[in-house]
């Protein structure tokens, strides 16, 4: 476990929220090193919001379509995150590209989870990309968010086999099981402290 008080984090979501649930469950078991202070969705009606409400977490909908530019949308996210005084931000199935205002407000403090072993298969449909490429191993990556999509320093990866008879759905389900282990573990490591050295994220040594 990390030492010190649990850090307030914000989670950005767009969909079903199973990774959010994994974070909620880890926080409830005092295994996250963090408290989920707020959950923000750009999609009204996302099931992730329901999961947050059930856990008693404040939720907000900020619809990206309601803003004249991406930067304006980003600034609205920052304002809401700062209102809840969060130290870190986790993207958990958040389907918008993060822009400058959010990156500047939370430098090296935003994490994302992506269902492939990056740098292979960034962007959309990574499981389909993995199958089409014919790789025998895929998995999940938790990384620090930078301006380039799915390219920031890697915190943690977990691998799964790709089977001959896999479909996009069966591979996605196998990876998702690992995602639910990887994200809480990565958050715990990250809030415990570390350094970005070039492309690498290195955990702080225990004193
Ligand atoms: C996950 O596969 C995550 O890695 C990707 O989007 C999906 C979100 O799923 N970024 P959920 O909303 O957490 O269930």
C-alpha cells in the first residue's frame, strides 16, 4: 500500500464504466491510495454515472457538444475537477481526446487505460487491430496522458494470450478482466509517487 493520506482523484468516463467500478471497489477496500472525489461524463445517461451514484460519488455531465471549441470543453472539465480539488485524473473509457487546457492544468497527472500493449495498436478498435495483425499476445496498458494519443509514459502493462478462435468480443473480454486488475494497481503505484524520465515512468523508491 502507498503511505500517506488518500489523494483525491477525478475520473472521466463516457460509457459503461466497468473500469470505474474497479476503481470504486479498490477505493472502498482502501486499496487505491486515492479517493474518487468526482466522476464526470461527456455522455448523459452513461451507465458509469449510475455506478458512481450507487457508490455515493458526485457526478457531473459536461456534454462536449455544448461548447464552441474543444479547448472550451477542456476548460469546463478543468473547472469541475478543480472545484473538487483533485490531484490526479483517470480516464476510464473517456472517448474524447485530451487537449492543452487539461494537460496544462494536470501536467503528468492524467492516466489512461488502453486495451492493447502499447505502442502497438493505439487509437480505435485496438482488439480488432490486434486480431488483424495476427499477434499472439495482447493486453492492457495504463499510461500517463500526453498530447500524442495513447503514447505517454507507461505505468503498467498486463498481457493476455490471443487465441486462434478469438473474435473481437472474446479478446476484448479477456483483456477487460486484466484491465480491472491493472487500473487500480497502476493508480496505487502512480499516487504513491514517481518520476517521468524521458519516455519512462519510474516509481519512487521506498525511503
Ligand atoms: C476499456 O476497454 C478501456 O480500456 C477503453 O475503453 C473501455 C472502457 O470500458 N479505454 P469501461 O467503460 O471501463 O467498461
